C-alpha cells in the first residue's frame, strides 16, 4: 500500500483499550485506489471453496456461470474440448453493442454472493492493478475523492470491476454510478456486482422511486441477472449468537486483548456522524476486537445507515464484537425493518451476529 491513513488518539495497547471515538482518520485518495481489492476475510476464497447448498441448485449454477465468466476474461477453469464461450473480449465498441457486459448476483444476505464475487476477482487472470473490487459505497467515495473524470481514467484500463453490495440510496448516486458504468463499459471493462435486489427493482420502497426506476432501466441493461437462492449460511446449522454480556465482562475483554477497542455504544454512534463513511475502514486499522457497552436501538435512519457501513467494515476485517446491552437483532425498529433499507439492516444484523459469535473465544479464553 502506498500510503496510510493518519489517526488521532490511537495509543499503544499497553496504555489500555483503543477508543474508536478518539479516531478521526484522514484517508488519501491513493489509498482508496490501492484498497480496491477483496477484503482480508476473502483473501483465500476461490470457486472450489464455495460450498453450495445441495437443496439450492441455483448456487451450483452460479459457480458454473461465474467460472465461465472468468474464463472469458482470461481465468477460471481450462476450456473443454468444445471450447468455452468467451463472453467478454477487449473490443469496446463491438462488445458494448453485443449485449450485457456483466453479471449481477441477486440473492438474500448470507448466501455467499461476496464469496463468489471475490472468487471471480481471484480467478480473473490480470494483475491486481487491472482489476478492482469494492463496495458500492467505496466506489462512490472514490468518485468523491478523485472526481468523475479521473475515476473514469483510473478504472478504464481495468479488465474487471467488481461491485459488492450494490445499493442506490439517492437519485444523485443513481445518476453518478449509471454514468460511470456506462463510460467503463464503453472502455471495455467487464462488470460484476452483488446486491440483495434485482437491478430493475432497486428503487422500490424508497423515496423518489420513479426517478430510481427511470435511471435503473438503462443501468440494468449492463448486467445479466443471476439469482442465488438459499438461507443465510452464517446461521445455517450454527448455534445462536451469544446473549449480550455484562458491562464488566466487556471491559475485562477490552483490557485483556491487545488491540481491542472500548466504546460506549451511544457515544460511538454520535462519533460516526462526524467521520465520513469512507474512513470507517481506516478508523478500524489495527483493531483486533471491538468492545461496546450499552448497545441500544439506533435512534434514526441516518444513524442506522452509518452503523451498517461500520458493520460491513468490521465484517470484512473479521473483527469480533463483544457487547453489553440489547442484542443485535434489536438494533433496528420494526418500521426500519419494513422500509426501503430493510435488506441493509438485515445484512448488518446478520454480520454483527456472526462477529458476536466469533467473540465467544475471547470471553471464554
């Protein structure tokens, strides 16, 4: 990595737990570009490490389709005697006219979409600087840091752009990403994305749905939708997440684990409003466990969406979470869980529950 974020208030571990609320990282643009790779949790995933549910044939089919996708880009399994279909050639104008330039993995949370997307990135035979992997939020943050034209120039030389958790939260982002992907398709870049919603349905249940649908109709034409059915693997045959601990237990873990952070949950939520979501990953640099006291339902939707981003960054980095207060399935109100962002909130609950389960070894160790 060519540069690192500067952190304020990140003391050494022998001075006690880290306070996330004391960290205000400044992230240079070149770090945002260098970090467009699969997160640490997905460093070693491959197509053959994905374990399809035998009761869900769409999962096996997804592996087959994506392996063919990788082969067409210069990766995946060797072509058979009949020759594997080469979907994406580096002939921008002709390819753009021929049809969709990407695949869109649609399915509920926890069916392995990110695993498959990262496996595609690894299987594509191109140097890391010619393929990019990032969340939708990271992509929009990159545009904010570099500017639209510079982002187009930076990504146009890529063979593949993978976008995880494709979300369109406001009309401005809709137009921005639609325009960016159109330019990249013209440049010959292949696209792959995951989301919990089909491209043509992303605007449903949210404000300005007509605007969303109008923009998304053109955007969805760039993708071949690929449905992946199944239940959340994070809870498939696994024990329930541990109940919240007492404050004393959380503090004990925070003081006994090197690199642990310790924060009051309401205070952390307030701090997130002062740090741009693009910096949440840097805010977690060097953190080995997150300890939270006083977990309670989030007060409003803006706060909830910021918490979703933090949960994603912690999950990417496999940082266990030890918490007291309310259980994670009580974070979001019933109204939030019925609204347009419900799939984001369910994903956050799923991921935080997995990280809470991971923390059991720290409490019992």
